[in-house]
C-alpha cells in the first residue's frame, strides 16, 4: 500500500490551480513548509503571501482579497485557524458568504509528538455550525487533491481538513468526487460504517475482517461533512439497520454527531461512534495514539459487534 500524507495532495492541488486559475492566491501563517504551500510559493511567488503568526489578520486580509474577486486559500494548522480566528471566519467570511477557502492542516490526533496544543480535534464542530460553510475531510492524498480543485470552483466559504502523517492511498485518480456526495467503498447488509479522513482505510480493514466472521459491512466515505449526504445515511439505516461512525475528531459535534442528528429525525437505528471521547490528546507516535484513543480497525470491529447486539435486541 502506497503511503502519502494528505497534506501532499493539498500542495499538489494548489500547484495545479496555480497553473489553471490566475485568481487563486495562497496565504500561510509561517508554516508553509509543513502545510505544503511552499510548493506553490516557489512556482508562483507573486501570488503567495506569508502573513506570519497572525491568523486573525490573515483571515481578514483574505476577506478583502475575496471582495476584490480573488480566490484566497488560507492555510495553517487547523487548531490555530479554527480556534484563534473563529470570529473572523464567522462574522467576516461566513456571514458575508465570501469566497474564502480555509485549509486546516494537521487535523486529528495523529499529529503525534506535538501534543494536545497542536492536535485539532474540535474544528469540524466549529466549522459545521457556521451557516454558509462547506466542510470537506478527504480520506487520502488523491482525494485531498480532488477536494482542493473542487473547492476552487465552488462559490462561497469552505473549510478543508487534512492530516500530517503519511497514510494509505487507497483511492485512484479515476474515482469520482463530488462535494456533498458520499462514496460507498464497500457494499454490505448487516451494518454500515461511515467514516471521514484517513480512518476510512481502517474502516475498510475492519470490514474485511468482519466479512471473515460472516458479517457483511457497508463502508461509506463521507468526505463532505457539510452539506451532509443525508440520503446515503438514511438509505444505509433502512437497508442495514445499524451504523458505526469513525473519525479522528471529537465525536460530539463531529461526523458522529452529524450522522446521529440525521438518523434521529429520519430513521432511528443503533449507532456506535469511534472517535475522540471528550478528551484532549497527548504526545506520542501516531500509532500509539491511535491505539490509546481507540481509532484502529480493531476498535471499529468491537463497535460493530456492539451495535449488532443492540440491533438484534430491538
């Protein structure tokens, strides 16, 4: 399995946009090497702006550029842009429906040794509650590039979340990608696993192991958290009767919360949520942290067995 950081897909997407769309500008907050925006900077220096460690100023400047007809891609660690500049994102950008694309790097617990201060575990929630905001969490580097290109063509504010560590590349260039339209990666009838981000690969591995046990698991890549593909969620509930969500984020307000909101209003079924359970992260290797916080295929299998027991008891 080829391994590649999803942030590389973002850098590649920006490079392609630099060549094809002269309105695209890239902004960074003194982290260009880490976020891969330095690739764009080297090719298109006249369209790159390093604002420094001043996230609020960066979002305000991006708003002005959007009003001038540009398409700014604002980039820094997700914990900084969503946390420090949330007021600017809410009031200046989302409220005014400005065409600003916000890229939050280093999402999730897998940032590793940088620890809790750098591990963005709440920004899906923070962005999802904002009116007018599109929110995309791609599953691998290939899909991250597609998402970057797609957001440049989308009018209005958007947030793109990607991760630091190399993760499996399990989609291909020929696979379809449409904002707001989930992708069923594996069919199944007994339960459905709905994931976003690189943990979707763990969901696929879990489904393969469950299949060996005679359990048929559907796997859905819910790469767009807003607008959510409610139709796919409701169909999965009606056809499989049990749901497991998987995300590298707080389950409260994240993908798990979003799926549960849809189900409780349309087709209530048992749900188990894999994700960060109301706690901060800590330093460690990505593998150690995934094990401690329950984000591996093993934990998804355990959740699947639990939700099936609940389904059988209904």
